[in-house]
């Protein structure tokens, strides 16, 4: 697998450095992070604040993470298929109604999903969806599955269709690990790492041009809007969260749109949009009146959500109404409500059933469909009576472990088969609700007690997923900013800046798609992300402090 003649030894990663070398390398890395905008706003950054005066470097990995070259290239290759697959799912209203809707699907028991679906349904029924195009900025996340028996392969953790983050910062960390992307090859990159590993060569550290790629997707949406009669001076609306610390990841995209595409952006929170936004009754154009320019009315070409995926972001009906107001405009939404719903974990589970992928990828050769399916992990719904018994779309699963486990107790009237199976096999499972943003899953030994407390009708909102068996014994150096925070208070738990730990790395592949009226107009695979976390942490969110940004070392 290695391009190098020297075999890669996972047990010897990360390379060893003397304490002095380590200090130098950390200094180089964090200085470069600060110099190149690999940044967060500091913890405690005041909400009601003057413009920021300081930033901290994002948590980062000192060395890139070894990753199978073959798997990495495979994930890049199938991204286009995933872009097309999710585009077709988002265009299949009937399917989304059945799986996610508030009359027949998950929306009956999950209030957040139900509210989004109901708002969308009202708009559809009143002919208030004037924009046929949807824009998706996607990230398909994977872990490397290395079971004691059976084939090692890349498995999909989830497919994200709203507010995918770290595209820009992942480019910056890849540049950081490459150290000097323009160095002539004979100036060995390894020298920058004190010759600590012969594998640290440019050819093993792929380029990552995510910023340009994601901006190109947004620019394609803008161009489609303008060519359909929208104002050429219309702007991109970034819908953002109040108190967001991961702002630089968003700003790099804004700068790229302006500098490379001459497109301006504005940023607004949902709260601001309640009063600042309006939809023109005759043209359906979305107009924003910013607080700093009350006489202006800015036409919006693309609504780009970096918010709106968690229930608490909609504290009252006004917030939902604002979301539906934006949805009813002819601005292109990234994503639309159906595309957000398509990213639900329930959809991912249902896709595992026989014939479903084929339904959304008509005309795609079976060999290609099979390649995509190889990334699926076994999943099922907690409400299932028997394998594949939910809804009309189902039939039997094609995954290996689809047949009832011999350890599962026989079904009783009080508990669905899906729940009993999750109970019996809990040691190898994670349970997931229809949520995004980390921190929502239930793992292994926590599962039985959780199931005891889960009301029967809520089972429909949860899926069980087989745990991906990640490689063991791989180490890494995780570096975070210290205790200095904006308000000068110190948090002792963050005092340890550099931690050597056994780690697991999650790969994300970015893509975009512009689609509507049954057709995909454009799509591309545009870059990648690696997040590395300590082995003892179940969740993988960088923003919540569990993991660091990383890049790949192809082996
Ligand atoms: P979210 O949308 O909240 O990010 P994910 O499905 O990505 O939810 O789950 C969060 C984290 O949980 C992942 O980043 C990964 O670390 C872990 N995880 C999720 N599914 C699995 C799985 N099947 N096997 C192992 N780890 C998983
Ligand atoms: Mg995730
Ligand atoms: Mg997610």
C-alpha cells in the first residue's frame, strides 16, 4: 500500500522527538496557525462585544495522521456519487414525506424534524416554493474499519447536508503539515520534522484546496440565481449563530467569494433575520435591511446556513417562521429544508435497505452502486418489528449482519424487534437520534439503561448503528491553546497544551451539488478534512473540544 519502499509501522507513530525538538515543532506549528488564520475566537469571547481583539489557534495535531492511500483515494472518487445520491433524495418529496414527515415518518415523534417538515409542507401546498434549485455543501465522514476478522475498509459515519464546517481550516492545517508547499523536492520535508520519519514527504501529503472548491459551489448557486433574472449585485447571506467561535472557518469562504468571484456576503443571525428579512410579494426576492444601513435593501442570491440545525436555535415559533420565510423566497437555499431532512440519520439507515440506492441513482452502473454500498455500516431502526418492516420503501437488507442475531431474545409485544436487538447487541453499537452537531449519541454499555427510559413511541426517532472497529494502538500529539482566554480567566482543565494520546482519526470528504427539477446541474468533490480525537472520547466534534484538526499522511 505504501508508495515508499520503507514499510509503515503504525506502532512507531508519532515519531519520537527530544523535548527540545518537540518544543520547537509546537512553536512552529502554533505560530504558523496564528499567522495563517487557523483560528478560533477565544473562549469567553463576549457576545455583546466590540470587534474581536484576539484569537487563539485552533486545536491541532502536531503530525499528520497516517491513512491508507487506497482508502483516501476511494473516498474522493465516490464523493460525486454521494453528491448525486443526496441530490436525488432531496428531490424525492414522496420519499421524504414517508421517512421524515410529521404524518407518516420520524416527524411524528421528533418535534424538531416535525416542525421543519410541516413548515415545508405548508409552503408546498400553497405553491410557495418559487425556487426549484437547491444548493448542497456536503461532507461525507468516514472511519477506517479494521475488524479482527473480515475485510478492512472505509466505513461511512454519516453524511452531512447542513452547515458543514472546517472546510477552510482543514486546508490551513494541511498547508501547515506540508510546512513549505513550494519547496523544491530535494529539500526533504522530513528535515522540517527533524528527520524524524522518512514518510514525511510531500508526495504523501496531498494538497487540499477546499476553500476554492466550496466557494465555487456557492458561486455556482449565485450565478444560477443571476442568470434566472436575479440582480447581479445580489449578495450571499451567511446565516450564523450568535456567539460562534469558529468564525474564521466561515470568513475565509467570505473572502474567497469576494476576491475570486467578486461576490459580496452579509452575516445575520436568526434573531436579526426576524426583523431584517422580507420577501417581495411580486418577485419573491429575499431582501435584507441591515442594522448598519437601515435605508438599504439587499437582494440575496444564496442563503448559506451555518446555523439552524439544532432545536435550541428555534426558541420560539418566530424563529421557525423566519426559516420558512427564507424558504419561501426565490433565493437559492444551501440547504433547502428537504435537503436538510435528507441528511437525517434515519435516511442513512433506510438507504441500507435493498434497492434504495439504486432508486436514487438511476442509470448508474451496478458496479458503482456496489462500491458506494461498501462504505455502509449495518444500521436499523429501534422501531422495526422485523428487519426492514418499516414503510413501503423497504425490503430485506443486503448487509452481512442483517439476519436476526442468534443472541437476540424473541420479540415480545411490549418491545419492538429493533429495540430488543439493540439491547442484545449493545456492546457493539451506537444509538443515534436525528440530530447534528455532536454529543447526542448513546454508546455501548449506556444503551440498555437508555432503552429502559425511552418511551416506546420515540423509538422511531432513533437508529442503531454497528460500531466501526477503528485501528488500535495509533498515537498522536494533540495541541490546544492554553488557558489564556479573552476575559483573562484561566481554566485549569485546559492548562495541558500538548497531550500525547492513543487516537482515532475521522476523514471527511467535501462536495457540492446544485440541483432541481429532477436534474443535477453541477457537482464536484472539493477537498477533505481530518479530525483526530483521543481514543477515550466517543464523540468527534472539534468545536466542543473533544478533538483536533489534522491532515492525512498517505501510507
Ligand atoms: P453528528 O451529526 O452529531 O456529528 P455522528 O454520526 O457524526 O453525529 O456521530 C458523532 C461521532 O460519534 C462521530 O464523529 C464518531 O466519532 C462517533 N461515531 C458515530 N458513529 C460511529 C460508528 N458507527 N462507529 C464508531 N464511532 C462512531
Ligand atoms: Mg459527525
Ligand atoms: Mg452530522
